[in-house]
C-alpha cells in the first residue's frame, strides 16, 4: 500500500526537479545564444 502523503511528496519533489531542469536548460540555451550572437566573448 502506497502512502498517499508520501506519494504527494514524491510527486512534488519530482515536479520541483523537473522545474529546476527546465530552468537550467533555458539558462544554458540563453547563454549559448548570447555567446553565438557575440554579446559574450569566447564563443566558437
């Protein structure tokens, strides 16, 4: 039997990690875009 409270906590934790990964991906994409556009030196 799965504890509903534990399940909800796990679901919230998974959502939090997903959100963090999403933000990290967005930040990386923005950083790459800045480097590619020449705003930040040191890009390819």
